[in-house]
């Protein structure tokens, strides 16, 4: 019996306006190499200056994961040569990272949870990009010097499932804190997976491989599964020591296999040493006080929704799993509607119409509008059935709720006087039926309701019609 051991390193690109050590903008979708300066081009004599915004975001993360914030941290040089790094070293925090000893709980579907220890999180500068274009290779340095936070766990995860739960949780926390956009496709949430196996019961750590550059949760899961299978097979075939070595592997999603990319360097290969051009990074008491204020996180929000709104576990999970959904829901609630209706109209009606293709942020019907539509059901202006028609219309045209209700003639008549008149007319027009009803044929009640609804062309509020008819027919 084997046990899987996984440790994760995540590089989160921080959404600051300017780069880590210079004032170049961090938007790199511009023309190649325009967002550069002597500092991020590593021209001789140019000196880096730390962007304070980075400390703010790092402290926010540290607070969210209950970590120690090192009030004084330092920068180090990690030496390596690669064309996308003009300085031939990366500025990182090797000896004293800003964040240490944090933890994150992952929640399993059966309600149990597990704590994953986060050894440290450190600040570092991103490299540029190599672009291979036919037989020419180009270098774009717009991204060089962009701030990253590398978040490193202890080898605490025991399955692909646990790794994915951890990653989704971390991803959602980054989004809730709004310290990065965490877009996996665009590389602002990059995951390195370290995987090894060992005989169950053994607590030694065996040789691990690192799998890099997988850009979706689904493929991370598959990469882990296929790599674990490879290691197990090597063990069972008695060739573990020949086949499993500390190296960096690539996951090929077409072939569903991992392949050796390069041998993994040891720390000594990088010749880490303290960065002489930068001062230490200090977080003062005053900064700490301000930076450690963070918004409500997913777990707390989920608990609150369950407790305050009587929401069930499932819906609370769905709504808090993404910060956009949670905010959308809360904005709907500002209309003073019931949480139950807000939940249904968000998670069922709206989601069905967005078909999972459109991010809720780009929904043609915003939270304020959807909340107001629900309010119109609750104040009995329209029926729930009519509201679906209104929503269909709002999905394709940017109109206001009341305008659509009027235009489609969906307003329910709740005016007692008008409804009483209608009821009287129906009663007067059907004297025999009234006799039969009074004589005990109670089934006829539905006939009267139906006639009134028909006369009102469906606009009468059926509940009110029921009440009036009951009173009149005795
Ligand atoms: P390096 O400095 O070489 O990147 P670290 O000690 O910082 O190595 O570990 C990097 C990541 O690998 C961490 O997330 C750690 O938990 C994980 N890790 C270390 N050893 C193992 C192992 N034997 N199996 C799985 N993961 C491991
Ligand atoms: Mg590492
Ligand atoms: Zn610059």
C-alpha cells in the first residue's frame, strides 16, 4: 500500500499598478518591451526601490492564513542565466521571507476538514517572456519585475483531491482579498506540484518530482494521478531508484503523461546571497494595523449565510465559492428581499440563463436589477411565472424591470375594487353554477377562479381572487 505526498508552490501575480522595484506599469498586454526602464532591464547602475503596495498585499495574505508576518524581511539574489532575465539573477526572499508558518483549512464534501500548513510566502520578481516564433526567438520584458508572492505548503496533502481543494481555497482567498486576479489561463496563478509516494506507515519523505506549468485545476488533478501511477509502477517493478529522481517534469495533456524537462537544481546551484542593492523591508506597527484589515473570507461568509439566512450548506457553498457570486448575492439582498428568493433567482434562474458560459460579472442582468425583479414578486406586482418572462427579456435587452413589466402587460391586478367587480360579474353571469356550488358541489370553486383569471387575461392575483370568491360564495 502506498501513500501519496504532495507539496504545492503557487506563484500569485499581485495586482499592483506598478512593478516590484520600479515605476513601470504592470500591464503587459502592451506592445513588447514598452513597459520597461533601466531598473527592470537591469542596466548597470540602476537601483531597485521596493514598492510598498507589495508589503500591504503580503500582510493581507499573511493575515488571511493566520501566519507570522516577519516585521523585518530581506531580499536575496537567486542566480541563474536565462534570456528572459536580463540581470541573470532573480530578486527573491530566501533566508527571511515576509510570511511564515501559516495554515489553510480544506473542507471535504462530507463536512470534515483538514489543515494544510503553509511554510512560508515570499515576495519575488517575475521574469520576462521568451516568445518562439518560427526559427526566431524573441524576448519581451514587459513582465520582468512584476511582483509575485510565492506561497509554499508543507508536504501535507495526501491525494490529488486534497491538492485541488487546497488550490481552489487559496485561489478564492486571493480573489476575496483582491490582491491578484488569479487567472490561471493568463498565468497569474501558477502552480508547481511536488509529488512523491511512500509505503503507507513510513513517515520518511521519498524522492519527489516537480511538475510545472499546468494551467487548470482539471489538468493538475490528472497530472498528479498519472505521475503517482508512474511512481508506483516503478516501485512495484523494482526500478524506483532508476526511474524516479529529483527533477522537473512537464505534463502533456494530449498524451496524459509527464515527461522529464530538466534535472532539478539544488539550492546550492542558485548561489543565493543577500541582495546588496536593497534595504530590508520593514512593516511598522502603523502599517501592520492598516494592512491587516481584511474583508470577510469565504469560510466566515459561508458560516454567516447559514446562520443568519438559514441557507443550506450546499447553497452556501455555491454562493461563497466565488467572490463575484457572494458579492452579487449580497447586492441583491440590499433590495430587502428574502434570502431564499435571492438564492433561487441567482443560483437557478440567472445561472441557467448564463449557461455557465458568462462570468457573473458580465451578466447582462446585474445584481441590483435581479434583486429588484424579486422584490416585484414579493410585493405581488407580478407572479413568479411572469418574472421568468421578464428575466428572459432582460437577458437580451438593457431595459428596466418596471418598464418590461408594463410593456409585457404582466402586472397582477391586486386592486381590490377592480377584482371584486370582476368576481361579481362572473357570479352574476352563472346563476346555476352558483346554486350547484352552494348545494355542495365544491369542485366548482376552481371554475369561478378560472373565469375571473380569464376575464382579467391572467393579470389578476390568484390569491386575492381566491379570498374574494370565498367570501362572496360563502
Ligand atoms: P525547493 O527549495 O527545492 O523548491 P522545498 O523544500 O522548498 O524545495 O520544497 C518545495 C515544495 O516541495 C514544498 O511545497 C514542499 O512541501 C514540497 N516537498 C518537499 N519534499 C517533498 C516530498 N518528498 N514529496 C512531496 N513534496 C515535497
Ligand atoms: Mg521552491
Ligand atoms: Zn521598470
